[in-house]
């Protein structure tokens, strides 16, 4: 393998190509084998080496140790060589492993939109960017990220789960009374910053989205009043109570259509006759 690798790298370098030397299944290889292969590839002219967790085997602790090992190796052989990390999500660790790789000294990490890839997929680049933004590691404007992910979902015909972090339909929805009351209280005080964070670990506005307050069996009256105000209805107590009791009689969150239908019916029955 060392001989073949050396020959291949030299051939590509000889034709003016910048070479990244990629080792399949690096995370399950013996360190001494990784050292020999990377040393040979770097000596042959490779500009990058790519550490691959091909089957999603690694844990964050293992990733840190391996990247530090490779970083030290590169420093000894040729400090100009860059280190890449390529992860998969078989254990659900794609994002955290990529963060661990960056912490340990990786120069670049790989990913795919929505994590689309073989088996359960690669590291979801969108969620990695979300976390790097929240951690202060990048300062990119990510307000168009949801639009990008939805476009990818449509183009690839890969469904976007409702519970997909940040971008899924349910990500910023709440029908719980206590949660909604805290958000509404902050909004009434004009503190949009707090309203976007009081019951959310991810500020919706940072990604071009907003908190959504719904009405369901776990809601408080404040949910109903807020919904009425948001949709231009009078915040009459009898109307609010009617919608509140409707919500309590169900075992799910009411749709906007259901609420609109009942609110309009109330308006019709409570209309003041013309003289």
C-alpha cells in the first residue's frame, strides 16, 4: 500500500495537481500504519491528509486523540501540510465529532447538506454551521440556511423531518402554556432578544426564522390571546375562552385553519346588527 500510495501521489504531483491523501477507515486503523502511510504520502508531495471515519465508528474523545496524533505527525514531517476530517453519523456523532476534530487541530472538516450520504449519512454541514455559529467560531450570515436546506430536500427528494433541528417545521413551535407565557411576556416588554432565547437553545432570528406560539391541550389562555392578536382578531374574553375550551377538548395542537374557522364563526354570531 505504501508503494502504491507513493507512486500515485508522485504521479499526480508530477502533473501539477494539489494532492489530498485520503485513507479509508482511518479511525479503525493501527496508529503505526497511519503514521507510515501519511509519512510516505507527505514525502511524495501530498498537500493534505484526510482522516476518515468511514463507518461512523469514532467518539469525540477518540477523534481528538487521533487528530492530535496526525497533527503532531504532520508537524514533524512537513508543517505546511493541512489536515482534513471526514465523518459519518452512524452513531449520531457526526456533528460533535467534527467539532472535536476542529478543536484538536483539523484545518478543514467535510459534510453534506442534511447529512445526505451512504447508510445514515455524512456529517450534516448545515447543523455543523449552526453549532459553529452559536459557539462563535464563525460569523457567517446564516439567515438563508433554512431556504438552502429546504431546496436541497426538494431537489434530492429526501424528506426534511418535522423535528430536524433548527430547520424542521417543529423546531421553534410551542403549544405549552408556561413556555408561551414566558415568550409573550418578553415580547410585551419589547425584549425580542430574550423572547427568542427564554425557551430556546437556538435563537430563531439568527437563522431567519421566528418563534411560533400555537394552541393545544397543554396551552394556557395566554397562547390563545396571543394567537388572536397575531391574526387580527379581537381579544374578547368570550372568544378567547371558546378557543381555549376547544383546545382543551383535543389531544393535539390545533391548526390555524381550525382556529380561524371557530374565530370567524364566533364573529358571525356576535356581529352587531346593522340599524
